[in-house]
C-alpha cells in the first residue's frame, strides 16, 4: 500500500467549460470530479471536521501521498496543489470515490484495500488544507539533511540515474536500446523536497561558475528574456508574472517587480510582435491565452489582460507554453494530455490535447499543427537560425523504469508523434494493443531521446557570446526529475549539441547537476531556462524557490 499518488490525481477541473473554438472543435467537460458518478456526490463524510480524523489523515497522507503532492499539499512541479483548486471544489464524496476507484492506466492505483475509515480520514485532512499557509511554501533554507545510501545496482547504459550524473558526461539513447514494456515493475518514487543541505550547490562543467541570482520565490516556473534584457518569470501557483532587471556585480537583480497578478496558473510567456520592439506580452494561462500591452522597459502592465482564446482545460497537464513564428503570423500553443494513456477516441476530455495547436495572433484560425505529443506544454522554442519549431516532451508512464524516453525534437507540420497508441516510432503501447495500425509507420522518432521519466521542461537555444564558441546554437533544457522510476533521474540541466549544423545527432550532455540528496530526497528541481544579454544562463528551481545563474569564467 506504500507509494505516492501520482500526478494525475486531483488534477481534474470541477466545472464544465465550453471552448470558443468553432463548433467542430468543441470539447465537452464532465461536471464531476474525475468523472465521478453523480451518486458519489451524495456520500457523506462521517468524520468531517473531527480533529482526531484530521490527525490520522495527516499521518496517512504523509506515508502515502506527500512525496508526490508535497508535504502540505502544495504540489510539486507539474503536480498541482491540493490545498486549493479542484480538490477543494469537489465534494468529499467525489474525492473519496476517486481515492477508492483510482485510474490504473493513468498511474493512480485503487486504494480500496485501505480501510474505509482511513480513506475518509485522508479526505478530512485534505479538506483542512484549504488556504493553509504551510501549503504555499517549499523548503528554501539551508539544512543538514543526511543522505541515505542507495543500494540499487548500477544502471545498464545508456540508461542512468542520479548517482552517475556528471557535468560534461555525454549520453545517447537510440531506438535499439529500448527494453520491452514491463521489463521492470512500474515505480512510484516521487521526491520529498528538503532544505538545501549545508555545502550543497549546483555543479557545472569546469570553467563555469554558479551563483544564486534570486531566492524566496513562490513556485518559479518558466522564465523568458525580454528584448530589452529584463527577465519575465511565471510564478504559477501565485498567479503572477514577475520582472527582474539587471545583474549586479555580485550576481543579484538590480530591481524586481510584479508585472501582473491574478492569473490562473500562468506559465508560457511570449513577446509580440517578434523583434526588438514588442507591443504585447502573451501569457499562457492553464485555460486560456491572454495578453497585456507592453513597451520595452515596462515593469508593470499598463492595462488589464485581454482575452485571446480559450484552451482545453480539465485534468492532467496544466502548463501551456507558447511561441510565435519568426514572422509573427502564427502562434503555437502546447496543450498536454489530460491523462497518461487515455484513448482520445473514447475520452472526450482529450479533445485538442496532447497536441501543439496553431492560431493567428488574435486567437482565430485554430488548427492542430502536430499531434500525439503527450506533453510539450513545458517547453516550446523557435530555432533562431532556421525558424523551426522545437519542443521538450514528457512522455508516458507505467511501462517500467526505462520506458518511455522523454525527448527533445524539431516539430514537423502535421507530424504524429505516437501518443497514446505508439511510442518512439512503431512501438505499440500494450495498453492499446491492436488499435490504429494505420498509424504505426507514421509515428515519428524524435531527434533526441532522454532518460525516461526525466520530466523535460523549458528549453532554449544558446545565442549568447559568453560561452565558448562550440556552445553557439546549442540547446539547453531543464529536467525537472522523475517519479515513475525506482532510482530517480533528471533534476538537472542538459545540453544538446547541434554541432553548428542546426541538427541534433541524438546525443546530449549533463550540464548542471547536484540537486539530489538521495533516492528519496531532493533540494532542487530545475524548471525554466533562459539566456541573459550578457550570455549567462538563468535557471529557475521550484524546489529551492530560487533562480540560479551560470556564467563562464575560465578555460574548459
């Protein structure tokens, strides 16, 4: 019965939402929490409000749920908070029903083997978390947490784990390296985020220096550099966009302000039109795209957000990154799946999800640009040399430690990338055996296969002048870290060399490591990444609620 409840639990929108797309693209949303039957709403919690039940539920939550959902329900990374949102809007009976029933294909086991009393106690505890102060922060101070030795055998190359991540280490996974499904049991190994231990610091290759640019943030996620050099940061849980200006001699911001607040889990940020004189900042909320009037140097929005277009919303992946084509004529928005492997043929909630959507800048002319991409909502990028769209993708879980690799790839117009029926080319997901054979040979093999379950998020192309010339044009990407793996992997920044050809050859390197304490605990989780005007890299970390700055200071 041990193990956390993974990221699909409690991610469901409670209210119905009608999209403003054309009628053919409308997506029905179920009005009940995770499609709970109407009868579940009538279930009464016999322990509601009882302090003894709250205390018991807290212990059960800590043992079974906290590793993924946060010690106080604050959420971790792509796993949303339980202290507010759908879990608090749903009735006690609906939450109890889902704990009992689960959703096996989506990584959520049935907890029917837990006593009915214990399940109600967990529900009672969860409901007490609403607006809890302790649920809004993660550990950020330094501490003296002692690591616990991991006794698992070494991984078989090309697969690896946190014990062997090393700045500058080159890795390459190919299609031929993929194991059979279920070669290992599926794992539930979400991290417990602890305070940064004394002496712990991110590790970069020789010649690079790491500084802490900012601290005390609230769930810092995607970060982008404005044309004038300011850094715009999405604090998703806080619902705001912050602006950081300048870098002092000791590596700190010269000024910090809140550009906009009151947003709904903002993530993606893009400046429009592309170029040196943008007039708008577009923001990808979890259920819409909005924009603010903007002129270079603005530290606060000069007007309210203008609604551009509604996006599919509901369960599952909530981040919505966006990018514009170089000519500014089209806007790409990544919308992750509502599930792990639900069949879109039979699941209305998957309509227009696991896709990259294309719009005109005013939100009109929606079409699916590429599909079968489980979740690219964490990272889109335009190659500044070619104008080509690239994405960073979280693949599916539940097939074992070394399936399915996350990936980084250029995106082909009309391209199909496999989800949910196929993966990494013509490999069929056994949970959909026999379905859509006509798509077998259409599934595209991505450019760069990463460690499975790495949770690859924001990516950027390096166009700075500070790093050595061999880095010019390369990709840097943040790997938020695994939960569906017996020995964790990720929790790092990687470099994808393009070898000055604008094409990837499948290899990548560990670049910034050192965020893991042991197999149960981490102190940092990279999310966002951007290039500063001086050529240094800024990396957001929603584990320590910091921004790290990586600069080149010497010879490699």
